């Protein structure tokens, strides 16, 4: 077999993820090479993601490379991957989730008290992080901040932010010696902290190989989270969090959707047997809609039109 061509974005974090997948493939006795591809989301660092109005802004170029046979597999931060994949492409495997949380990294040049979350000027391009923060601490101002981890850290000082919000997985994977504070009032994005691998449906032999590096428990959890997102979102970029974990043969699930200003929210928390997991994401989304999520989605759509 020829070396398996691994497509990835070319940021340091994306390259770390691709190397992890490469190691696992090589451990199975196969050759693999990494092919970096620049995505649209990496080319445009000035416009907020929620204003770009493009589904899969970080994944589309890798999808095209797959379909054009430039690469054999694509490695993604799974939270960036749309719940509906292009025809002919499937999610073949996920690696074990390591860290799901969001964390605050403060500007070290500003004298701030740890644990104080009001009257801050924060940089983030995430509607979810903004909305969950505002629902808990309304007295906050947000500015847009984009780019890889290193770029955002440099903008802390150059743009005068008090802090910015990261996925803990990114900080840990890059081994950055940063002080951070856990933000347990923000529910993670669906599939946050998970490395996902896509490939072509027609490549059956490769699909079977990738099953050997797939982490089953993580797959069960992200399927629930992504089913919830797919059923509730309705094609709208909305502040939705969803996180599932397996413990003692039960799936423990929490999710929420918050209005843009943080004034309205629907939160869910439920535990259930693993055998119910295949349909649970959609059922919980329907429950959230009955509790008011649909109204929040309508307001967000109306605001953005």
C-alpha cells in the first residue's frame, strides 16, 4: 500500500493532531505522510466566523482535497466539522477525547484578580463563549479575536484585551506554560477536544483500517453531541453547548443554548444507559425545543437577517 496521505490545516495545533494520527497509523504497520492545506478560515483572520456565513469554514478545503484525491484522510478538530458531511465523505474515526473544557487566559500585563469575571474586555470570535459568559456575567465587553493559539496570545497585548478564551485541549497539546482558569459555566462545543478523521466512503479498505484507531466511548459521546446539534440548530450558527461522558456504564449528558445577549437560556442535564445513546441526542434536542430552544433559534436567525 502507498503511504496514506494525511491532510490537515497547517496551524501548529492542527499539525500536532495530524502527527498523532500519523503515529497511530504507523503503529499499525502502515506508512503515512502529512500534507498541510490552508483553509479559508485560516486565510481570513479579520472577519468573525459567525459573520462569514460559510458552513465548514475550516473544513471545506480539506473536503475538496479528499474529493479530488489529493489526500486519503483529513484530520480535524471535530468541533469544526459540520454535522452534515459532503456526499461521499464519512467520519471514519475519532481519537480519545483528552480535554473538553474552555479556559480563560488573562493578559499578564494587566493587574487582575483571579476568579473575577465582571467588567472585563475579552477577545473571542465564538458566539457560544460570548453568550454563556453574558448569561452568567452580563457586565463584560467582547472584541473579535482570530487566529491560532500563538496569534491570539500576541493580540492580548497588542489589542488591549484583559483575556481570551481557549479550549484547554489546545493549550495542553501544544505544551504551553500558561496560567489559565477553568470556565465551568460555559458548556463545551459539541465534540470539543476530539480529533476526528474523515475519508471517502468508497475507500472501504482504508475505512476498515481507521476503525482500528477509533475510540468507541468517545465516538458514542460525540455522536450524541452532534445529533443534538444537528437536530436543534436548523442551519443557524447558534450558541449551543453539548457534552457527554461515559461513567459507570451510564452516559452523562449536559447541553444548553443561550440567546446572543445571554438573557434567555435552555439547559439540560440527563443520565441514561449506553444502549439508549443512538437516538438520545435527537430526543434531547426535541426536549430542548419544547423548553424554549426553538424560540431562541428564531430570535438569532431574525437578528442576523
